[in-house]
C-alpha cells in the first residue's frame, strides 16, 4: 500500500475510533437525561381497532 493509502486509513480508523469513544463517554457520563426523554406511544392499526372495540358504549336500555 502506498504512503497516501496508509495515511488515509490511519486517519479514517482514528476518526471512527475517537467518535465511538466520545459517544460511549457521553452516554455513560450524562446524568439526568431520563427525565428529559420524551417518547411516543406507537399503536398499530390492529391495536387501534382493539381499543375502539373495547370502549364502553353508553346505550340506555
């Protein structure tokens, strides 16, 4: 491999390794993020139908 190839490979591998290290560090050291996390309730069409079927009806006898 040429010198340029070695330099490109070393820079690429070094960048990816440092990015991975930084991401792991951020995940492990950032506290209190669980309170800031917002999720969403994913509901498939069949679950929606199931919930619609379970709703009580207010029919007067």
